């Protein structure tokens, strides 16, 4: 089944990979039908990202115009689901970073045209990791550079290509599971439910206990799996809890009321969620193992001296 119009199903390859801590062996690679040399209009990932960017009016994303025509909405009254979700995620990110000390790692799983690294007021020393299709990201970065967009002072944006993505790359770029992090999932080219489960598993392995994972999950991904047998919220609760997350589904109409907006009529195609991680990361577990082993060794030495 195709995840996006015009995009052939990608191959999800699972293979052993050493990263961050010794006991984690999970990785995936997304291989969409993709050729960096072909024209823009023939690149399905780029076409998809450009379409999503066009949904963002300038009052939400001041840089969206550099990617092409943007949505013409009455900023005072109306908004589509994607705009509301973007605004909600933006505000949630900044609120958490402002109120919780030590959050300096932000991981964005995106379509490659996410401009949060440029337009949000990140605290000094924030490291933003963008995991997205390389060709889309490079084109977007060039267009943003052409209009003078810059990363906030003393912050860093690092890209991890999704085409050959494994978590070792993220850790090699400095990510650590022993420090707080925030994870955003919006626009990422998900293939199927198996693909999304692998993402949940990887985030669960890397994120510290208490970290947030938030974003938008495609409705088709859920409906094709559960049909009419389960209420969506109940099924999502079970899915996220399997990987150590307590999830809260956010209603778009409630978000609209919060911002005093009116939703544009039409069925929404995504599910807005905020999930809290309840497990220790692999790095945290490894740290505790080392501490426990050291305490055992010290106890053994003390016992030997007494003898």
C-alpha cells in the first residue's frame, strides 16, 4: 500500500546496528523510488513536501513562501488542520523547553521542508536533528539560505538522511540518551504500520524517561489496521503503550478553540498526539548497569579485605 500519492512503497530493512548503547540492535532504512539527479517534478518526496509546505500560510510559517505558493487563509478566523497542528506543536515545544531545564536535544522526523529550526526562538545551545529525505532537505536548505533564513545564535542544525538512516548516525552526530530530548513527528514519509512501529521502538530506545514524542499520525495508517473493530483512541493507547509511551490524542477542534480559530470544513487526514515516554533509555539502562557492576565489585573487594 502506498503511503503517499505518487510514492511507491519503500523497503523497510531491519538489520543489526551498534549505536549509543551496547544492547540496542534496532535500525531501519527507507528506500523510496528516489533519484537526486532527476527534475523536481519527478521526485515524489519533494513533491509531497512542497504540497505540505503550501498548506502553511505566512502567519504560521514566515518561510513557507520560499518553497512556493502558500495557503490563502483569513489569519483572523480560519485555519486548516495542518496549520493548527503545526502551531500546537510549535507552542508545545517551546513551552517544554522553557519550563524544563536541560532540554537541549530536539529531533524532528520530517518531510525535509520543516522550518522550525529557523523560525522558532530556540534557547542557546539547542541542537536540532532533522531526519528527512536528503534531496528534499538540501533543496529546502538552499532556498532558506537564499531568503536569508538563519539558525538562532549558538544553536546547531544537523541533518540525518532518511534514505540510509540508522540510529548510529544520530548518535555519531552527538545525540545521547542520557540527556533529555524532544521528538516531533510531522510529515515524515511513513510507509506502513510496521514502519511506524519501528520508529516508536527506536524513539523508545533513545529517549530518556519523561521525554515527549508528539506530532501527527496519518489516519489511513490507523484505519487500514483496525478497520471498525476498535475505537481509534483505544487502539492507539495500546500501540503506544507497547513501546513505553502514554499517549494523549488531541482534538483539532479543541486546538482551534484555544487559538480562537475556525476549522476549515473537511475531514482531517491526521491524528494529533502527545506521548510521554515511561521507560528508561538504553543509555540510561547502561549507565545503571555500570553503576551496579561497580558497586558489586567494590563490595566484593571489601569482603575480600575482611577475610
